[in-house]
C-alpha cells in the first residue's frame, strides 16, 4: 500500500513540475503547447527566456538578424524598464514574437483571477513601453504549473508554452557553455520542436549569457544543414 502512496505523490509532483507534457497538460487540451505541428516544411522554434537583458539580448538579436531567423522571447515583467524597453521594441520591429514569463514559482500561488490580472498588467506595460502588444502566450518559471493556472490562462485566452523533451540549455550540475548547449540540442531536434535557451537570468538581469549567443549561431548553422526552417510559437497583438 505504501508503494502506491509513494507513486501517487510522485505523480502529483510531476503534474506540477514535469519538464514535458503530463497529466495537467493533457487535461488542458490545446491550452497547453509543448510541440508545434510537424507539417512541411520542417520547422524548429527557438525560444529564449528571462530577458530582456542588455548584456546579452542585443547581441543575440544581431545573430538572429544576420541569419534572418525569427524567434520567440519570453520576457520577465520586472526586467522591462525604460532602459530595456528599446530591446523589446527591436524584437517586435525585427519580426520576433514576444510572450510573458514569470521569474518565480510564486505564480502557482495565484488564483485564476489573480493570474489573469497579472498577465494582463504585464501585457499592458509592454504595450505602453513599446507600442506593441505581446502574444497571448505564457511560460511559467521552470515549467511549474497547476490546474488553477490553466483556468487563469483560459480567462485571458492565453496558452501555456512548454518545450520539447531535453531541448533546454540548463544544467543542474555543470556550468552552461556554448559547447554543452550545442551538444545537447543539435542532434535531438526534430520538426515542430520547441527549444528553450536563456538570454537572461531571473535573479541577475544583467548577467552576461554569452554562451547563448554563441550556441544560437552554431545551432542555426547545424539545423539549416539538416534543412530545417525557423518559426515563432505565437503571433503578437
């Protein structure tokens, strides 16, 4: 009996924290997006979290502009200031999608109405500071989510955007490097996959994430060699 109890608690924990679609996401239907269509042409979706970061994001945008690659940026509301707003304006101007991100798991403590209000407020600020409204897309910190969060997203007609299995750049045990990121991602990517990397840091908004800039340039080249195209997971406005 105790084994079943442990398994039950484990399932409940994974439902909140699984880094891939799990029970809650199956119940949420198309409100949960962990993979894009696999239709031709074969397309990969590069996404970047925790910006805007003046130490990294402009250089990353330079790489994307040079390679003519669109991407999706999930930005943290408190990182958007008068200083960083021009970076987000540039994202919009250069054809990238912008979604909302959270800096902590605290969003799991909000009820549905509070979450909907919080996301609306963040979108309003982005529109006020940049002149463009972001996507109706939200990525929770570390993917931590619950049923109440999905109810709140439904109120605003938002979707929760996840990522493909093992298609992330973080490592709990080693320092992230461009080499380690490319080694993890390049061979695993398939059509329709959502890849997540970090141009910022939720706790250190000005920390240089140089490894992401270098890795992105190398990944674009490697994926193009496999005939992949690039797309965005949502549309602004």
